[in-house]
């Protein structure tokens, strides 16, 4: 039986101390380590989707002239993947500050012994185990996370944003005509409408964002490290794609979606369940109240 590989994406300058330490920790021809190595920040970001890493290592010397901005860029590109940075001893302060920008830990060159490397990797693996658990909590018809999975990942994302000073944008969508579609189209037709809604919402978000089906007719998407101005942009994007979707449908098969969007910033004291409840509560308000509030 082939053992599952631990996928690591490493961006490192010479002489390759991190590569050497990783290969020492996972030795031999039958190593469970799958190591992809790049030498620039831009290549690292471009390789994330292809390599699908479980952990990213980044040499802060490749982030000049602004290593912290480089960390923010990697975190934005892959907010759900643990990021470990490493730096020269003289740059320890910068390495430490990188944790507030999205890294989960840092290493110092010259001190990457097996014990230290194993410690930081354990943290990364524990983080991935949590996401792996959430992957088990999925809605079978759509493949999206269910409410429990979404709560797990949302709570972790909010805790990470609190540490790093990040931001979140949450969009909830409700199929307003779910009951009438079910009556008109039958069980097969409503299942197809649900799947189409899932695809439509997912097409408006990044692959690194988290999407869920929270109930029979309700969906949610969490954009990690998304700026506040992106909230109305995301709403408009969903509305535009919904309009295009409905152009190709008979009147009886068109979707009617009610949307609500909420922003979470560093000064926000709400927990993720409270944040989600606030955005969901808009979906339960009478439509006239929502229209009046939006136009105020």
C-alpha cells in the first residue's frame, strides 16, 4: 500500500538549510515527504494551487524589500494553509512579527535542528487535522461543507484573523423560492437547483475561501483576509451571475436568491457563531425592511 505523502512547498535561498533539515527529518527513498522547492516569492504564489501543499515554508530573505508584505501576500493566496517562515538570527524581530501577518510559527537559520523542526511541523499538522475533520463534514449533494464543518473552519479563521489583524467577509444566500421550485420541478428538479446554486456561489469566490450549505435552501461563503470594500463587490458579483444564470432558464426554473453580507474586522468582539448569526438574521427579516435599510 502506498503511504500518503506529506506535501510541503518550500521557498528558500541558498544554501538550503531548510531543505536539508526536512529531508533529514523524513529520510530514505521511501520517505513520506513530498517536497516542492522554489526560489522566488512570485513562483511560490503561482505554485500553490498546483502543489496543493499541506504546509508552506518561506525564507524571509526572499521577501525583500518588505518581508512582512510578502508574508501577507502568501497568507492572502493561501489563508487555509499553515505558513512557517524562517530568517537569519539578525532578523528575528521581523520573523516574530510575521506571526501577526499570517504565519503560524518561525524558525531561525542555524537552529533548524530535528527537534525544533518537528515541533513547528506538529503545529502545522494539527492545523491540517482540524481542516481534515471539517472536510468530513460535507453536504453530500453539493460537496460543500455542512453547518458543523463551516463552524469549525470559520472559528479557526476568525481566531487566526484575531492574531494576525486580518479581516473576514461573510456572504449568506437563501433560495427564496425553494418551496415553489420543489412543487413545480419535483425532487429531482429541486436537487438540481440546489447544485446549481452551489456552483453559482462558489464561482464568485476564491478556491481558498470556505463555502457551505447551511440548510436545505441556505448557503454561505467566507472570504478570508478580504477588505471591507469587497463586501458589496461580492454581493454584486453573485447578483450578476444569478441574472446570467436565469437568462437561460424558463420562468418556472429561475432562482430567486436573497443575499446578506457582513464584515468582520480586528476591532470586532464577536465570536464566529455570533458573526454568522448576525449575517443570517438579515435573511429572516421581511424583504421590505431589508430594502429600506439598504437604501438608507
